[in-house]
C-alpha cells in the first residue's frame, strides 16, 4: 500500500494514472508544474498542505489553471467546481492538487464552490479524457470540461442528486425479456464475447443485414447488467431510428436507460448524462457523444454500424467515437464489439491482423428470411425515362399491383443539384462557397448545402440573358415528382433531411410505412439505416455511378456500405427482396461483389489498392487545417507552419493545398497532410508542431488538427 500522507513523495503517490495526466500536461507546455491526482477523499483530508487545485476549463488555452482551495472545502481529483474566470464563473474539473503554483499563493483566486449535481468523476474517465486530448492534439480542458453538458455549465446547477451511487442489489437488477431464442450463430457470438467480460478484447461482429446483431448486443447487455455493470450501445443516428430505442426498452422494461444524442433538449440531455455519470443508468444508448459520458461501472461497449462516418465528429474535438470506444474499453479492461455488415476497412484490416477477433453471422436470423437478390440495370441498353429505367418502372408496377412497397434510393436531396444555362455554360454558384447552389422546389429557390444560403432562382442567365435555365441532375424532390407522374394513383412518400426536419413527424411517418402505408418511398441515406419495413420487397438505386467517379478514395467503400445497407431493407421477412442498381458501368467489380453479397472480396481489392497507393490503413494520417480571409493567407500560414519544426525521419509532410471545397461561408480553406507508418512518431511530431504554433495565428487565420481524417471535402 502506498501511503499518500506526505506531499514530498509525489511519484509514489501518483502511480500510473498520474503519468497519463502528466503526459497530457507536458504536451501542453506545462512541464514545470507538478500536481497530484488524489484518488481517494481520505488523501485530501490527510494532506492539508495541498491547498491548490489544478483545474481544467473549457477555454481555448492549452493549460490548466491553479486556484486556491478555501479552508472549508475538501476537494479531490474529478470534482466539478465553480471558479471565477475573468468576470464570470465557470465550471471546471479538478484534475489534481498541488503544493506550489507558478504564481504566489496570494495572487491565486479561490474556488467558488463545488458543483454538487455532478458526482466526482472517476480517475479512469479522467485518464480517458487525457488520452483523447493527446491523441487528437487538443487541450485537456477543451476535451474534459467540454464534455460537461451545456446546461450544467451555463445555468444554475440542477438540484443535488446525492453524489456517489452504488450498484443496485442483484434482486433488483432489471429483468431481460429476450425477443427471440438465439440462433446457433448468435449463441456462439454471445458466448464468445461474454467470455471476455472483465478484460480488454475488441471484437468485430461481421453479420449480414438482418443477421441479428442487435439481438446479440441485447443479450450481452443483459449479461453485463447481471454482473453489476453499465453497458454502452453506440449507434449512428438515434433520433432517426426510434425503432431501436423501442427494442431496447421492450427488452429491458424495468431498466434505467439513458438516451444521449445531440438532438435532445438541454434538460433531458443533462439528466441522461447525470444518470450515466452517477452509475444509475444501467444502459446508455446514444450517438457518438455518448462515448464521452462518464460511466463509473462501465463493463461492456457495443458500436452498431461501426463503419458509419457519423461516428467521426467534424468539429471541435474531431474524434472517432468508434476508435474512442476501443480506447476506452482498453483503459477499463472490458470487451468492445464493433458490429457491421460492411466494416470500415480500418476495422477489417485490424481483424485480419488479429488485433480484433472476428465473429461471423453469415445468415439472416429470422426463419426463412433470405438475402435480397441484387442485379444491375444497364442504362445504356435500357435508357431511362425521367431518370428511371423501364425495367425498374416495370418492377415498381408489379409491386404496386401486389400491394408491396418499393424504395427508390437517390442520395441527393432537393430538386436538382445544379441550375445551368445551356447557351453559355453558366451554373448557379454560392457567393460564399466554392459550390453549386441546389434547386429546391416548391416553392422554387436555390440553396447552398454547405453554408445554408438561400436565393431566388434568377429569371434569366446573369451572363448571357438566356431565359431558358435548366435544372440538371436529379434530387429526391424531382424523383418524387417523376414517380407521381408515372404512377398517379400510388402513395409516394419522400424521406430526406428536409422532410425529416421535425423528428416527431419523421418517426410517425416511419411507423406508418412499417404498418404498410405508402406504396413508393423515395429517400436518401436516411432510409438506409436500420429501419425494418416488412412490406418492402423492391429497392431501386438511381445514381450509384457518381461515387465511382469521385476523387475521394473512400468513395467506393462508402458506396458499397450504403448500397448493401439499402439492399438490406428489401425482403426482411418471407418475401424475397429484389434490388436493382442502375448503372452505366455494369461490369464494375464493385457491382459484382455487391451482387454476390461478398464484402470480403470487395474489401480485399480495396485494401490492395490502398496498400499500393500508400493510403490508410497502411499509413497513419493527420491534417493541419487552416482557414482565412484569403486562400493565400491560409496557404502561406501552412507553409510557414510546416517549417517551424523539422520533419523527423519516418514522417512525411506534403505541400499545403486548398481543400476540395476551398471556400466555405466566405472563408478560404487549405490543409497540410502528414503521414507516417509509425503512429507514435506522427503523434510526437504533431505535438511538437502544436507547441511551436502556440495559441496564436496571424490575422484572420484559424487552424486545427484533424487526426485520422475521413472527410476530404
Ligand atoms: P441486424 O442488427 O443484424 O440487422 P436484427 O437484430 O435487427 O439484425 O435482426 C433482424 C431481424 O431478425 C429482426 O426483425 C429481428 O427481430 C429478427 N431476429 C433476430 N434474431 C432472431 C432470432 N434469434 N430468431 C428469430 N428472429 C430473429
Ligand atoms: Zn448563359
Ligand atoms: Zn454557401
């Protein structure tokens, strides 16, 4: 037993957790400061000498702040406190206690008081935050303190909830109502994963759509709860999949389930967060941000549809919730399951290398359910009318006659992606972004999908005066219009981000479609995820080829995942489903792999291409991104930044380039790519460069890191 009674024996007292925090601190140019993570309140009481609290605040400065602790207050690492900052009070997290500060004691301001509604945050959570701060090159305070729900940070603290919580006695643990007896394959998966309770082991649960992955998670959650643990289930977009929440609730009718996603109102969100943090919620179900919630008894993590790009946050702390989930599982020694029909190539690569254990669910779970048949429709031989090939029109008509539903998939919302002038070649563009304006109708208007700008449709071409402006290409609204014309008696329902703006309305419409209302659904990606439509037997995919021509090397991976997921909507029960993919490239290997439902073959060719080209997952990447009033300012900032610290051997730095959308909302954007075969080397270089850059940037320049970037826009 270490005896933490004397402030002289820091190193002894601190142990491994201190090292973690200390490291984070070092990267933030605080090398000289020493601090103590007191892990037990006894320690704080015993050592009256430590009257300085080192506090993490959500402010854009890479350091921790020292405050004096008033006599009456006993603090320990992980406590949330109110402190004065400038002229306002802020909520901060105590990360350590110290004997000395760089400032004389008399100049330190005092802690105002504890934030009683937030329980003491555990050292494993602080360690996890510290890991994220280091990995994603962001100040610790902006990671940890930024995790506190906005409502708690801003307003009066909620009423006190009684701090520490203990796990409920066994008899009171909520019952589990298994929806179905498990199939052989599901049983094996559950047993295998459950055997890893209590230790770190990542699993890839690779199962075709409808193979019963969700039920595997539910069983594992019940086992975790039976062990007195909390379980975390991450999903891509929960507000849009109310069905999943309903499934979890009916499997655990008496459990406390905390729902966490950014669409929640401030109050339910902070209540759910507190329920997680106090250990009261047995299950936390949420989107990427849920991975950041403190959970003192966390013992099992599942990430559903782990390949989904919405797990990557694209602003602030640019973390991947999937990777963070694995890091968190490692830190607390518990199993983590990544589930998907089309795993991210990074994940697949990890499984092939043996870092993740792969478990296959090769068949659909429900008795008699078969995978849909996937066929290409050659648009060269079968020229489309209003974007839809005669073969597809006929297939829809057959479903209509049989009273079955069809889904037409178009991955663009709006009426037409461009409005242009055939006489001179002009196309309507956004004034503030390097992007075309999208035509929306009715009432007709032009909108920018990057900055949200709206404009009236010009009556004539502003360049040549031609009054015949033409919408080019097709979005969901235009396809809806075409379908209504082709099938005047059909009930056509459109789903996209515009029609889903009101969540409740969206949920009700989904429910109605599930009951069999609606004949033809037109939808984007939104419809691809996790919805189960029993009467849907046909899926028509309109413009898949576009992704194959994209410059982004991840486009084929995303296309394959989306198409297989959309295909998974067809024929969920006893009716076999049919998927028609319209294309001008019917011989493309991607479509052949798709038709064979052969993810492994697809992944093998993609990985080979990436290996040859030197792309991730064969190298590690990070971007230094800058934006400024002019492109030249952004580029020259990056050029100078690149020279601040010599690039060490084993790390490659490329020339700064404008981003794909080089201007967004009036700001010019550029980026500088770093690559390395060695993650630690890359990390060290980023940290050194970050330190050299400091907190300042010249003039209008703003910069940030994006580690493991996925969007190349
Ligand atoms: P996935 O998450 O892999 O897409 P789900 O767990 O949603 O699969 O299951 C797909 C369908 O199969 C659901 O309708 C579910 O109720 C059903 N199902 C899952 N497991 C079983 C089982 N063991 N027996 C019968 N039906 C099952
Ligand atoms: Zn013109
Ligand atoms: Zn714009």
